[in-house]
């Protein structure tokens, strides 16, 4: 470390309430790309909840040039305050005072994309988690809630549109071709929810009438010329508003809801009060530019940010350790939204895949943390799949345990107690517990312990007593986890004729049910199921009712049987995945025949939905396989996965081409569920056909040329590249020629090339990064090229000569000069280092040492890399 000062670790246990509160904030922005003036007037008052002793007050502020400072209209002199690189200390403060400051900032040179910055020709802000301190001096912490008044002044021609949170109070002209607007947000909010946008944008306007009859103006702002890609986002917003009323009885509270799409954004989107700012990726799409997956993502992120208005904004977090309070809950809500809008079972499969590939890996790696972390160096590093997605799994368990009605009772009590304030995860659990008289003390270990528990199950059947005994044992390897978890397990029993066999359990109040919920709470626990009339195969953890690894010793035949007969769709899919892992990880060569047979039966079954079939024929991805393989044998996993795919391609040759032709003929331009499902299965078939069909290349070319939908065009482009067809380079060029001026489509173009399993890919990436569509300052481009390579191109990232690691390490060093957050995220790609073989581990260490020795390394990257090197 060559940093001037060693990075500071922040601890959850050190929380103290703020010494002062801010009642009102008045901000004035005089916008200029290189020299924006921010004037602030804060009404401060001593916090009655503090010890009342503080004589000084510290306000965060970074990269600000102070122009003026007054307390109660008296200009301060140098002895009255101190300024360092982290903020401003007022040396003597009274119980109530007004602080006025004026600072200058440089938005055009803000490539960190945190605070106020310029994207394209417009100004925008990103303040979560701690970006507001780059705008003005402030108590930048989520438990300081204030009423905001904002005035924006700017050139009228360049920035006809001047937006901030809440309601517009006033607007008018000024001298020198300038104009202003004034905004007021009546809802108290922490500064991380502040937003400002200024620019010249196209507007899609609409309206939503709430269930109480209020009219809400909806405004979606996009770059000029992009209105034809904005309709779907608007529809999604209206659907989300209606859904939250129907399912949660939650109504929107302001009269105006605005969304602005910007091309340069570190994350997906941001829930600023009344003025969401979105990455264009989650707004812009029409059927020609966006895939079916893009549409689903847009719907879900639009929903997510909208749902934050209650779970995040009306009730916010006391401190950043509580992040999962808003994120886990809001991800759970957006998952439910998608389940209700689309297919519940398929959505569940897709969500569990994220947990098993990314979250389990994070839980097993150097950055493992509980969903409510205890410590951080840089908060931005904790916007993770653990806080978000495992957090959502924990909320889902509460929903499973309490039922829809009980869960809603808990939500009502939570809002009753905490609306308009900053709360903790404990507060949330207390509301759920109190509303239902349900003891959740043991459940709370899900918040405090890291790591993925393994739930081992053995069973035996006692025919004479018609009793099935299930022996559970739980085991958690992580050091922070010494307490047993409270684990809800949904289960059913599958009989020998494909029938669902009913059972009873006095202990869990189940009488003659075909499916039921039991709860495992002990390290070792036996559950007796009574009234079991025949020999059965237990189907456990249905719908993945807990984020655990289920370890149960099925025979190959039993797995194939469950894949064909399990009454629970999720578990059916899961059995298929487990069956394939027998070949991929356990190296059971002979099993590939039964996999092919099982696929054939599935694909020929007319009663099964094509979306589900498309999920079932996906071979587990390498990330999941690597996570599940105790020895992490990269080369063997890659080889065996290729072998299996090829085998299935050839063995089911007729089935794939029959499906392709059938579905291709039936294909249309619709975006409804059936059409989306048909395309998914059709394109999966085309992928398998590459191993057998002689006309395959001609079919790919035809699909590419005829495509009217991006889903069709992109899968042809992708298949041509991944199978290294002769026509690949021609298609790649044609795609570029057609789409080079659509940045989001070019992201796909880059990502597919970066993920090709070929020794040539590294060279290709070196060429691509100098292409005019690439820009290292744009996070979407970095993710498309570098993150895709590291996350999805297993064989080339893990090249045995270390060249893949070098590429990423050098990118981290380059990007850390201007965007710490994006650099640190890329550094997380090395989290599997400990599991690698010695040769690869050595290469990783060598590269990471280069990173950690970098001059002025950010604390963001330092935190990730130092933990990885430990
Ligand atoms: N709060 C945002 C969300 O979950 C994510 C985000 C975090 C965006 C930090 C920007 C910066 O929707
Ligand atoms: Zn969120």
C-alpha cells in the first residue's frame, strides 16, 4: 500500500445517533460543466437523542472547493473551522444554527460517476451510498432525514430541462439566456435519495390513476431520438404501480413520477425520490434492439425502483450495514412482481441459478459476509449478491413461514411503526414477529452469519408402521457461523407410479397432505412422516425454500425418475441439473445415455411448457460446476461440459431439428409468454444442432438474415461465434455495420465476442478495446468486454499461462485511475483464487500483487484485493 493514509474499517457495532439533525436543506445549483457552484443552506438543530455534549460538528465533503461559509449569516474565519480531504469540521456550534456554504465542483471531469457528473450532454447525479458528499458539505448518512428545497440555474438552450425530487414549485427566465426551476420534496429524505438532472431530452408522458383516484403524471425522459425504445418501460411502470396496490396495498405518494435514462451509470438504476435515474440498459428496448431477456430485465428493474418508494424511501436504512433492509426486501418484491406477471416456476428457476452460481461462490470466497455485514472499508463493495439476492431469500423464508396473509400483516405493522424514519433489519424482523406472534429469535442467525449451510438428509422407510424417517443434519463451514439455522423445508413424496403420496406429521400440524412445510432447527434432527402408504422418493426443499445446499443421496435412477415425475416444477428441473452433474463432476460416463433419454421424454411431452423445457436442457454453467466441484478442476469441467453438450446434440439430432422447424414455423413477433418460451426453446435447439445437422450453418445464416427480433438475430450471431462457424466473421461484421450506432446493441456485440472459448479471444479483446464503439470510461462497455470475459469465459480467463488474469489485472489498474467502484467490481472476479490449482493460483497472486502495489490504489480495490490475497 502506497496510500497516504491506511484505509479505515467501519464497524456496525460502532453506530451512534447523529449529534445534530438537519431540518431543512436549501440548495442552489448554478450549472456549468467545469465549474458548477453549489450553495447550501442547512437548518441544523441538536439531536435530542444524542448526549448533547458535542461542541464541534463534522460534515462530510470530498473534492469540494470552498468559496464561502457562514453561520447564522456571519462569515466564518479560519479558526472557526477545519477542512481536510474527508470534510469540514465546525469548531464551535450552538444548539440551533443555520450553516451556509458555497462550493465549486467540476462535473465534466467526474469519471467516477458519483456525485454530480456529466453523461452525454446532460448533468445527472448518483448519491447512494456516499456520493452526496461530493456535491456539498453535509451529514452524509442515511439516518439524517431532511426536507429539501432545490433551485437549479442553467443555460436555457443547452439545458431546457431542469429536474429534481418532488414537486416543481416555480420556473422562469434569467438574464444571459439562463433559466431556473425550483423544486420541493415534501417527504423527509436522506441525502442519498437526492437527484438532479439537466439536459435536452425527449419525453414520453403518461398518467396513472391510483386506487384512491389520484392522478399521477408519469414522465420518462430519454436521449433525443430514443422514444421508439421507451414504450415498454412505461408500460412496466404502470404495471408495477398497479401491482403494488393490489398485492401490498401501497399507493404512490407524490403527484409526479419521473424516470431519466443515462448511458453512463455504475449500477442498474437508482430509486431517488420521485426522480429515478436509470442505466439506459434497463429502459431502452424495442423488439428490434432488445432481446426477450432485456424486456424481462427492464420490467423487473423498473418494478424494483418503483417498489423502493415504500421499501427504501418511506422507510429507509439507519446505517449502511442495514442495506439488506431495503434491498433484500425490494428484490423479493420485484421477484414476486415478475412471478405474477410471467411464469412463477420459471422465474424461481432463474433466481435460484443466480444464488447457486454467484451467491454461493461469494459465500465461499474471500469477500464472504452476512446479509447484514459487520464491517466494511468501502460501502460500495457491499452492493452484492449476498445483500441483494440472499437477502431476498431470507425475506422469502419469512413469507414461506408466515404465509401471504401473515407476511402482509407484518408489512403493515412495519410501515405503521417506521414510516418516515430510518430503521434496522432487527426492526423489520420484530414487526414480522409481533404481527404474527411468531418467535423469530433463531431465524435471525440468517442476518448475522455468513456462508452457505449444507443440509444433509438421510431417510429410511418403515413399512409396517407406514412411517418415513427423515434425518437432517446441518453444517456450515464458515467461521462466523456457529449457531444452527432455522430452515423451512417444503416437501412432498413421489410414489413409484409417478404419483404424489400423501403424509402426515403431528409435529408440524400436517394431516394427509401431498405437500407440506417442516422446519429444521437443530444441528441433527429427525422428522417422522406418518401415514406413508408406500415406498417413496422424498422431494425436498421444493421451490428452494431455503438458501442451503441440499445433500441427499439419490441413486441415478431416482434422479432420472424425479426429473420425469416430481410434482414440483422446480424440483423437477433441479433433478435434471443434478443428473447432469453426475456426468460433469462425478465423472459417471455411462449416465449420459439416461440424460439423453430423459431429455427425449421431456421434449416430446406436449403437456409441458416450452419455457420450462428450455431451462431443463441448459447444462449447468461452469461457474456453478466449479462452485460445486470440491476440487475445482477447471480443465476437466470444461472438457466434460463440451463432451456432454456434443453428445446430447448428436444423440437427439432428430428431436432438435424437429423442434427447431416446428417452432420456427410457428414463430411470430409477439412478446407474450408463449412466444418468448417458443423462441427460447427454438434457439436452444439450434445451439445443439450445431453438432449434427449438416444444414446447420445455412440455418444460422438464414435466421440471422431474416431476423426481425433481436432475440433471433443475437442468437444466430452468438451461435455462429460460439461454434466458430465459417460464417462467423461475416456475421460479426454485418451485425456491427447494422448496429454500430446503438450503444446497447454494441454491448451485446462485445460481450459475445469476449465469451468465445477460443485461444484467439485475448487478441480479439485487445483489438476490440481500440474499436471506436469501445470506451473504457463507460461502465456498460467495461462490463460487456472485461466482466463478461472474466465471469463467463472460463477457459480463457483461466488460461494456464496466466494471460487471462493479466488482461483483467491491467484493466483494473487502468480503470482505478478514474472509477474505483467499477475497478473494484472487476477485482471481485478473482474471488475463486483459493480454489484454483497451484499453477493458476500463482499467476493470480502475481497479478494481484501488481494491483496492490499500484500508486494511489483506491480503498475500494484495496479492500477486495487484500482480502483475496490473504
Ligand atoms: N439502490 C440501487 C438499487 O438497488 C442500486 C444502486 C446502488 C445504484 C448504488 C447506484 C449506486 O436499485
Ligand atoms: Zn434496490
